[in-house]
C-alpha cells in the first residue's frame, strides 16, 4: 500500500500540464469618449504602416512631378531666351538694312549729281539748240506725276450691306532724297465729270474749280519710302454709282504734288465690322 502511494506521488510530480500557446504581440488603439465609452481599433500597427507607405508614395509622386515640371519650365525658359535672341537679331538686321538703304540712296544721289555736272559741261551751242527745240513732252497736269510722289495699287471696295465704300492706294516716294515727304491727301468721288454738286469730297471740304479749297483739311501723311492710304465713305442706298475718283496730294506748303483722275473699278465685298 505504501509503495502504491509512492508511485502515485511520483506520477503526480512528473505530470506536466499542457503548455499555453505563445500569442503574438498586437497593437490595439483605445479611444475613450467623454462619457466613458471605450472604442477599440484593432490592428493599429498595420494601419500605421499602411498610412506611412501611402504618405511615402504620395511624396514620391509629388517629387517626380516637381522634377518633371521643373525640367519643362527650364525648357520653356530656354525657348523664350532663344526667341528673344532671335527678335534682337531681327531688329539688328532691320537696322542694318535701313543703314544700307541710306547708303545706297546717298550713292545714287552722288552718281546723279556727277551726271548732272557732266551734262552742264556741254558746248554752249548745243545747249542753245536744245533750248530752242520745242518741248513735245509737255502734258496736262492730270497726266503728269511729279518725281517725288507716285500713286499705285488703287482699290475701291464696296460693302453693300453697310452702305460703305473703302478706297485704298499706296503713295511711293520715287525721288533720291532721304528726307520724308509730308502733306495732305484728298479724294473726290464723281458720278460724272459735269455735275459738281454730286461729287463727294473725302475729307469733306469746299471745292473751288474742282479742287479742294482748304488744303490743311485733308488727310495728313508722311512718307519715308511708301505709305498706304485708306479712305471711307458712307453713302445712302442707291448713291454708290461713282464712275471716277480724283486724287489730290498736297505738300505741307500747300503746293500740289500730284493730281490723278482714274476710272472706278468697284469690287463688292462682304461687310466688315469696324469695331
């Protein structure tokens, strides 16, 4: 009996209970309201890591965009600098062209002066014969164009929808002088050459013997080489049947430089807004 009891004691002493399972560490976020209610958020560590990775991804994306747009900005600045340099080069070339044109005009003027001097050195007898010869080149003022001013590219545009005429032409200086030519310009639109009361003067001034009486009331201009002139006339319906246009160009000293009368070749065009 005693031995039996000893064996049971040994068995009890040698018996070991089941070992508890080792639990992995886990973070839990506890939030406590003012009223004492507890809210637990499990897997806090995983959420924190995920948020950190998302923030890193956003930062990396922002850095990539910064470098990308920084490179594009640098390229734009480089192109702007190249454009500005091209503009400066174009301006320099334009100035150089103007200087060369002035030199060319001066050279032509000197050449013409030398030719005039050689012409003046002809024998007196030849000059007398030439002076006594009749001048067959004399024409009326309407057909003679002074050397300083030349008219070209006359266009008469009719806008039936707006009841408006637009007259455009170019004045070109043909002389060798480098000085500008300034003055005043007039137009006279004529249905015919007889009824002066039907003529329209642009700008409107009185007429004396078919010519503007107030020279300084014309459209002013100044020509270095050429000048585009533009005139407009608003007419009443049915009063656009002009057959001729007379152009008068005066200098600042009110001297008539050019008088030209041409037939009107009217071109109908769609209305153009003046705003």
